[in-house]
C-alpha cells in the first residue's frame, strides 16, 4: 500500500482542474479558513485528509496545492493552488522536510 505521500504525489500528476488563488501571503489562517469551510465533509468522510503540497515554480517561489485528498480513491476530491510570494514561517516549517503536510 502506498504511503499518503506517495498517493498525493501520484495525484498531482492529474490535477489539471485546480483553481488558482492569486499571489498572496500564505498564512495558517488562510489555509485553516479554507479547511474550516469544508469541515463537515472532512468529519463525515473518514477517507478524506486535509493536505497541502509544496511545489517550486520556475521563478524560485513556491506554490501550494491545498486540498481534500481521498485516501481510498487516491485522488484529490477538491483542491486549489495558492501562489505565494511569501509564506508564513509556520507554513514553511510544515513543509521543511516533506512536500506534503497533513493538517489536523
């Protein structure tokens, strides 16, 4: 069985329909608000995980894929890309050693 990281990285290959959020300062609050607005879905489906995946982009900045990842289907069921000129230290720390961070 693949690890959550392996599944998320596989899912990134087919993530063509990701909504893009304009360049913003990526904060814990920005991420938490989006997950909070989907909390009922997260609490009722035991296969869903709240994740972010960091990606380097050509100009040296990082973008983040934020989404609800279904571990049984091995794909995102909802996601968005946040292009961050800067990220809050807590967000950067969550991705220091791994591209994928699983939240709460």
